C-alpha cells in the first residue's frame, strides 16, 4: 500500500475538464480516419509529439485540430461514452465538462443536434459506467472574427430551455485571455444569468489578477476556471477566501502552457493555506499527458499538499459543483465513507 495506491482508489470529482481536450490520441486517429480528416500525424506517438506546446496560441492550434475530427452526431456520442469509460477507470464519479459549441455550430452543426448527441452519450456512459456528467458550454473569447452578436447568440443557445433541461449547468468563457478581458463579455453573461445560468469563466491563467477581478465584477463569476494568478494580488486572494469563490486549479496544464516553470513554484499550496477554496483538475488531460489521478499525485508529491488537504479539495469539487444540495450532501457522505475505508486499508503505510 502506498500514496499512489491510495490516490488511485480515491473517489474523485472534476469541475474543469474540456471534452474536446479529453479525447485520447487513439480516438483522435479513429475519428480522423472515419471522417477522412488529414492530420499532421498518423500515429499516437506522432500526435503526442504535436502536444509539446510552445505557448497558449500553439495549444489552441492543436486543440482546433482535434475539434476538426468531430463532424457527425455519432462522433460526439462516441467521445462522451469513451470519456465516461475513462472516468470510471479513475474512479471519477462526477464531472462538469466544458465544451465549445461555437466551434461546432460555425461548421454547420446546430446546437440542438450537438446537445442531443452529447446527452445520448451521457445516458449511455451513466448506464455502462455509473458516472454522472453535466455540461458547461463556453464562449470562446478569442474566436476569430467573432462579433458581439455571435457571442450573445451563443449565450442564448446555452441558456435556452432545451439546454437547461439537458444537463447544462453554467456558461463558461474559454480561449486566450490576452487581449480579451472579461469585461467584453458582460452582456452574454448577463443574458445567461437572467435565465438562471451562473457564470463560470476562465480567468487568471494567461493574464494576471486583473482578469480575475474582471470575471468577478463584470461576469459575476460563481467559480473561476484556473484563477491561479490571483496569487499576484493579496487583496484578491483575501477576497476569494472570504467570499468563498472556488478556483478550478490545473497544475500540469499551467506547466505545459508556461504559466509556471515547475510544480514546486506552482501556487496551489499557497492558495490553499491562504484559505481559498480550491479544486484540482486535469483541464485537457491527453494534450498535457496527464490524468486526474496524476494531478492528485502531483498535488501531494510535488506541490506540497497534505493528504488531508487533498481530500478536502476533492470534497470541494462536490460541495461547489452545480448539483442540487441534496445530491451534494449524499455524494460528500459517500466520499467521506470511502476515504475512511481507504485510510483503514492504508493505516500501516500512510497513517
């Protein structure tokens, strides 16, 4: 028994993972062949070489390459089922999954068709693997030539009756922060909020604390995707802790995209010790050669969290999810019972 075996067996929940960025390389190749998409690599090893990112714009280029392989409803169904299978393998019981409808609608696939396919995959994943998924469709802030009208239209799809009944739990904001501050997206987030949909934007990843402040003040963010660069402003860290605004932290993603040079220099532990509500996530796991299990291991072994702090971060992912309160209470109790069992099994090696 070891720390690794403990973490592998832990029940898990994830709040920050991109569906398109979670497609395994072998699935990308399968989809490309099925849809006759020419890729710059035709082996798993070749794709993994492409995933060695220079910077965030390079990452976006590769991300869009993956998206180009998704062309038919059955592609989305297959991807969600395979995602659910990977969740079950890692004991991830619940996930709120970000996806980018604009990228697909722009290519001629209606939002309603996308949502129907994703929900067919979601139902099959639950039936086959016992996992629960919800959706956070996002607006891509840096989408080429996008107008304000395009973003507002997207907010209307995402907050439609169909979406709210179909597992959509928040409106996200993704893409490259530089040059695209949160304030520019105040209207679409207000439109969604008026329909009862909370805001869940990315901020404080490739831009600093001002981006996080903008997400809070202009977009009324319920949670912050990433948010790690809040650490650059002590007043903001204090505010996040006092107001209980959770941060969805993705350590390996931050290293791969050059936000921080190493795990030891990553601010995860500093944010936890400052009283911030932190969850630990994988972002785009195959693109960053990681898994949620790996992220939990890095959090303890490399970022310096205690096992108790890790367990609390796992529970935070349930407590600050968009599940109904009764569901949260039940899931937290189940996780705590499993933690207790694992502690007994590992008492001679870890405790």
